[in-house]
């Protein structure tokens, strides 16, 4: 991934937050010019330093993991358009700010039925915090056991994490502050997460 020095985030915690808040990973694996690509939500297990998730059995990507592999998991964070009209100084070109985290990992498949059920249950409870009232029912237990027959779970041991936070760090502090203020007034309000990330990175930068 192309990462100019000024767009390299030094905050491991911030990278983890991008993954946790944007868990739908783009997974890329396979040698040569025709890699296999898929998307799946994953759970970051920091204690084990691994990603955890699953694919449908019909998804060809998991077959690539049966040999020694290094797989890329891409996590797209907040992003948005930046207008040249928003700056204090002039002139500027239009651009797009964004955050992306690239995780390189070695994937290990899990096909033991009991372990698969446990991991599926763990993922369900993590992503649906209001699900517990149903998760204890016999109906849920039967459904998840049946679901386990149609998926391939995995642990992905993390090898390396690279983050690119293109958040106007190469601009004057006064310009970045103006961009943040303008974004906070913009629609949709989800753009606030981009402004928050820009503010966090600005706080880490020496004043210009």
C-alpha cells in the first residue's frame, strides 16, 4: 500500500478503533494475477493477536487457505470529499480524505463442529449486544448448529498492520481546523467520524 510518510498513523490504538468500528473486511488472497477476493465481518481478538471470522462453504476463497498463505484484510474507515473552498489559505485542489488499515495475516481453518459453533456464537454475541435474550433459547441453539454445517471458520494470526490515514496532515494547522469545522456542519452526520479522526491526528502533529 502506498503510504507517504505524513499519512502514516503512529497510533496503534487508533488503527484498532478503525477495525473495531468498521469490521467488514475485504479479504484478498492467492498468488498470481488472479487473487480471490471476498468480504466478511471479522472480530479483532487483541489478546490472541488474531482476526476471527467465517466464510460460506460455497465461497471458493477458503480453499486458498489450505496451503501456506499470507492474506490481506483491508478495513475501510471513515472517508469523505474535501472541497478547496473550505480552506483558510489558497489555492488548493479538491481531494478525498480517508482511513484504511491493512492487516497481513496467516489464516488457519477451523472445521471441528464444536469449535465452529462456539466461534459463530461468539461473533453473534459480539455484533448483536441485544441478542442475549434470544441466544439462550433452544431455537437459537438449533439454528446455529445447522448454520455451522454450512460455514468454514478461521483464525487469522496477524503478521503485520499498516495504516494509511490520509487526513490533510500535510496542510497547515489552521486549514485542518477549518476543514474539521466544515465537516461537522456537513451532511450526512456520519461524516463526524471523519472529523473526529482528523482531529485526533491533528492533535498528534506539531503545530505548523
